[in-house]
């Protein structure tokens, strides 16, 4: 099953993706007298996604096509999957190729990790803003596989890590790389990681949540960093230094997880973005599997301060 948040009548509402569009969960509730939560984060936090997926896989998919209230695909406007997660947790340098880009070794014993603030979050089609700060001279975008936690939990065994998640999505994570590495205005320092990751609009999220039953082998997924429609870099999840099972399990034993927490698992390679560019994350897999791409235009606030 695939879920999405769409903009409808001034609100952001959860819906189920169908062949013809998106059926808001509110319409499903009205038609079947059910009580599913009608916004994405409450739906996840209430633990309702697995039961909704079970209904979908046992006749619900066909039934959706008969229910009123479908928003046709041509009229769908996606929002972020949800806003204000308790935590956004990112993994740096998780592919050896990406570590080599910035002249350092990939972390092996423990993953390189960082937190992002919820107010960095944007959705599909929203502008990525390059900062006005004079020290900010080179922003990069990073296409990543996102893992969405499905329950509050601690000490999750690696072998049962998928029991702790509710699905996967596409992510674009931005970094103000010039401050991290240094430039004419500032001497770089790895301790600046929280600064360079937390400018507004530096985390794009969505458009669809893909439930785990649709992804039989997450290690076979290919993540693509795409700039202006051209694939800049690609790699498969199996080539991560720290694979999702370890990331979920290890961090559950450190800070634990809350339902709705977002784990961004690392990028094949970051790419420089400039005013007028379009950044994109694509994720595909065997047998024609594809996630809906995540696409965001880029606006340099130094050139367009009126958009700040």
C-alpha cells in the first residue's frame, strides 16, 4: 500500500494512493463508517497503518476503486508526508563513494549521524532555499532512502527491525558544504555539522509512504541522486556501510525511537545545487518497482531575497 498527504480545501490530509489518484482517508471513513485517523502522523502514532494495510491487501484495494471522493491524479497536490515529527535523524557518509567525495573515510564502527530540526522540513514541489548568509557559498543536495518508524520502541533486535517501522519514502537532505569544509569567509570544522544541516528548507520529505510489504528486499533498492533530470549518482542499499537493520537496531539502543521518527539513511553522492536547478530523489528496485520521485526546485535567496 502507498499512502500520501495531499493538499485539499486548505488542509493537508492523508490518503491512499490508487491507480487513478488519491482517496482521502476521510472519504474512506465516510463511505465505510470506519474510524481511521485522517492525518498521516496521527495515523502512524495510533498504530493504524498495519491494520489498514491488511485491509487493503485483502480486498480493500479493489473496494477503493468504487468509493466516492477520489482526487484524480491530475488534481493531486502533494504535501510533506507530515509535519513536526518528534525527530529527524540522518546518517552521513554511509556509502564509501560519498565519503571519498569529501576526502574522508566512511565511518565503520558506528555510523556518522546527526539530528535535523522539524522546521527544516518541506514537501514535494516546494522550493529549496539557498541561504542568504554570506558564509554559505555551496549547498549540496543528497538523495536518500527514508525509513519511517512505526512505534515507540527501544532495543530492537536487528533480525526484527522491520517490526519497528511503518514504511519507506524518498528524501532530499541538504548540506551547506562550504561552511563544513571552509571557504574565504569561514574556516571549516566538522563540529559545524548541526549548523550546515539546519537551514530552513534543508529537508524534503515525501511524496509517498510505501509500506514494507511492497518492498520484499530493501537491500535491492537503488537510490539515485538526480540533478536537472540527469542521474548524477546511484547506488544500492546493499552497498551501505551501515544497512537499515543495523541503523534501526543500534539507534534504538541509544536514543530509542518514537512513532513517526524519520531515519534518513545516507546518499550515494551529494551534488552541488544552484539557483534555477531542480533536485530529485528517485528510488527503484527489481521487477519494475519504483517509488514516486521527490522533486524540488532551487531558489538562491542571495539572488531572490524577496522570497525569503
